[in-house]
């Protein structure tokens, strides 16, 4: 089995980030406009991310997940806060 190239890995990561963004938006019940507003991006930019025309920047994905309380570290933080009380 051939080892994937750096380009192939980058494309796979970009596709995973796109899928995560789309699913997170759906779970948040946001329109593309609302999702864009949450990360200070235009509707057209969100459309390009979701269609795969442009990659979703990692920082934008992280911000969106945090703003919609879907980031994995958000759950860890909540558990630690509850435990400390």
C-alpha cells in the first residue's frame, strides 16, 4: 500500500473539516448566514467552505465549535467546573 502524499493528506483533512463544519451547523440549527455571523464570515464564504471550493480554516472551525458549545474541550471544561463545585 502506497503512503499518501502530503497533498493527499491535506485534501483529506480539508474534507474532514468541511464535513465537521456542515454537521456542526446542522446540529446548531443555524442557517449558513447565521453560521457566518458566528465566525464573522460572509454568506458566500460559508457557501464556498461547504461546497469544498475553499477549505474551512482550522481556527474558524474551532471558533464555530466553541461558539455553538460543540467543541470537545468545552465538555471537558464543563465537567471540571461541575466537579470543583
